């Protein structure tokens, strides 16, 4: 290690009787200065080649391709940290200064939905079809929301567990149906490459007609989403894991 460092300094033109110091300028940037025996100094290039900023990605596919390409830090051990359901970072092992270098940050592009806020039926229909994966309960809610009779929402039956609403079943007929609660839904909430975790929601309607869904699993779906991301990375990077080049932490 010392020999390599000395060779690097010699390549930068630093003589054996000169010394190198680090200073932090007014902008917070670290600069490397060489001071000779007479007190004269000059600036040289940074003594490290650590990334000053991380590469920003939005997919797990791009992250996997980067790791497999070995464009940087070839042969050196790295680790992937699944921070949460929307972020994975690729980091180096501990550096000599006690820090870890962040090479890549992958952040999922996740559609937004107003959980806990009452929306009109048109907004709900669009949301259920565009940002929720297909489940039996999602299809049931689409049927209810798409056919509810506006003039009868005020007469909704409610026993605290389920609601009975009147929906149109034909040109001139209508029936009361029970809206199931809780409902199991799987909105897009993590990277699209992995299975979207399903979780329980409470669905409520009131006059308008408007409806809303409220999370009912205490956030446990996040643990499943993180596990799904971890499993995907383990499958895609099995070779790199087996040779000890990549460690996955979730």
C-alpha cells in the first residue's frame, strides 16, 4: 500500500523531500497542496479517485447492468443496500477515511395516489385501472364504483364493517351490493421489475358519489416490497454474489 502511494505521488511530480497536506477551501472542497523545504507550495490533483457524485438510475435493470459491466472498481468487493421499497444504492466497502463511496443510486418511479382522500368516481376508475395491478377485489371495486347510482348513495347501509350501496344492473333495474372490507389491493409502489406487494385497504363511499381507500396493514407491505427487491437482485446477480464481489443488504 505504501509503495503504491509513493509511486502515485512520484507520478504527480512530488519529490521525496516534499510533503503533502489537505486543506478545505471556503466552498468546502478539499485541496491537496505540496510544500517543499523552503515553504513554497503548489496544488496537485486529488489523491483519491472516489466518485464525487453517484450515478442516478431509475430501474433495477439498469443497476444490474452496471454491476455486471464492471466499468468501475473492477474486482473490488461492493455491496447493494436496499434502503426501502423505492431506493437501492451501490456502495464501496469502508475506505481508509472511514467513509463509504456511493457509486450508484437507483430510485423507482412510482405513480402517486391520494390515499385517504375522497375522490369522485371518474378519478377512482382511472386510478384503479392505471396504477393498481389486477386483483379480484380491484375488479369488484371497479364494478361498484362504475355502476353506483348517484341518487342512492345517501341511502348507503353501513354496519361499520361493510357498506351496502345501490348499483345499476341493467337499463331500468338496480340492486344493493355489499362493498367488501377490507379489500386486498396491489398498487404500484416499488420497482416495476418485481411483484407488487398486496395489502389490505378499507374502502369507503359517501354521497357525491365519492370514495376513498385507507391503508389497513400498518405499513407491513413495505417489508414485503423490500424482500421482493432483494430476491430479484439475488437472482440477477447470483454469479457476482457467489464469487464474493457483491453483498446484498436489505
